[in-house]
């Protein structure tokens, strides 16, 4: 008997006792926690902190727990004469509230008899279906939060209630909007570029200008988030960008360093969440926001008659506390604000939850080659 089949058989047998359920849940829960920390790009930008009920507070607005975050108070110094007195300031410590919510996998069900027919071990199913799906929703929520932050700052800088239209036509018009927290890439902003969803290659100057938006506001750009496709553009940079030595290395091995222009970077292949053409830069986590996990990931497994059921979930709180600590680069000419000037916004924002993780194989359509049919 293969190791995968044996594991599936032991799994179904142990569910017959309370002790067995506890052991399996304990094992699967630990496995899930480890994998979640590896794969979420949000966790690489804001490392999560584990909290318990005693660390949280009850909300006065709803029936869930919240975590109160303290924000450092303002302070400044001033020059004085020997007889001068400093300005008095009554100290007030600002606070923010981060509410917890649940992210859950689907509830998976399988009969005991059918489970034994699988060559794939049940732990593989848990890994591929539960862990990956939970971390994708983490990243989707994180991406929605940071986009809201940059658009709110953009609106404030332009003195309007909502972020103004930002496209090639607006930038080349008579009264272009201020690019305070969002800016277009060098090629996308060029005169004559159509206001469409075409994603133009990432240029070295694009990253420099992106960093300046943070570095010029008494903060420092520390970490860049981009898709794998934007990272691929870096391998197209010329000898003028890299120099002879690095250009020859890149031709053979690709760009293999952990920093880019002195900043760390995070890459992701999840282009249905972080859409192509969007690049974000962040400060260090202590200047940016918080990510809490309440009581670790939970795992439930049960067996009623011959039906085996399992599910995993986590309770998290995620908040961009200092919205000035994130900036965005757009490598396309179209408008990506709520104005949706060209009706192309769906190309730039995370897809709906039910549309995430499109299936690449076509097995269910019968597209397997060579095809073997049984009669």
C-alpha cells in the first residue's frame, strides 16, 4: 500500500474516536500555520502578531473584538532666547481601532469509501485547498486597504472629496491633478499614449520617482510590492540601467539580488489580486500598520456515518493606521480611481472572491492528451 493511501486510511479510522479527532486537528492546524506565513505577501510587508482575548477589547459599535492601537503624539522643538518660554502643548495620544474578522476555507466533504480511492494524501488536499485559499483572501483584503489609503491621500492633496481622475488626458490637460500618493509611469504618462488598460514596461526612473513620494515626506521607502510580470521587466533593463557587470549577470541568471535600488522587494504571481501594472512602496511596518491573528488558525474535522468533513479558518485584524506610509505607481494610462473614467477599473482592482484562482488545467473539459476512454 502506498504511503498516501495508508495516510488516508489512518485518517478515516482515527476519526472514529474523540482522541483521534483531536490528534488530526492538532497536526493539520500546525501544518496550516507554518504554510500561511510562507506564502502571503501581506505578511512579508506587515509581519503578523499573535494576540489572545486578553489583548483585545470589546467594540461599542458591534459584537466583535477589536484591538486598540496607540499612535505616537505630535511633538516639536524650537529655538528660544534666555528669557523665552516654549509653546505649551497638552498631550493627546491618538488611537485607532482594528476590528477582527474571519477568513475561512470551504467546508470540504468526502465519503470514507471515496477517500480510500485517492493516491493523494489528505494533508495534500488540506494544503492545496485550505492554506492557499485563506492566504489569498488575506492578500486581497490587504490590497483593498492599501488602495483605499493612497486614493484618500490623493483626494486630500487635490482638495477634493474623492480622488480626481488620473489618466494621460488629465495629466496633459491644462490643470493636471497633483500626483501626491499615486503617479503614472514614464511611458504611460507620455503625450500621445491612449487612455487604455495597456500595461507598459517598468522603467528604472519609475521606481526612483515612486521612492521620492515617500522619501520627500519625512518617511523612507523600504519595501516594494510588484507582480512577477513587473519583475520580469527589470530583466529587460539595458546596460545604461545596470552597467556592464550587472547586465552580463542578468543575461545569464536574471536579476538575482534581494534588493532593488537599495530597497527590498516582494514579488507575487497572484495577478488576480495584485493586478498587473500596479506597484506599491511601503515604509517599515512600525510606521505603517498592524496585522493581528487571534488565537492562531483553527482546524475542524469530523466524521458522521461515512461522511468526513473538515474546515479551517482564522480570525484576523488588519489595519493601515498611517495612510501616508504607502504610495502607488500605475504603469497604464487609464483612470484607476472610483471615477472609472474609461470603464476599465475592473482591470486594475482585485477580482471578486468567487473569481480568484482560475483553474489552469482543463481536465474537467476532457482536455487531456492522449485521451483514453473507457466503455
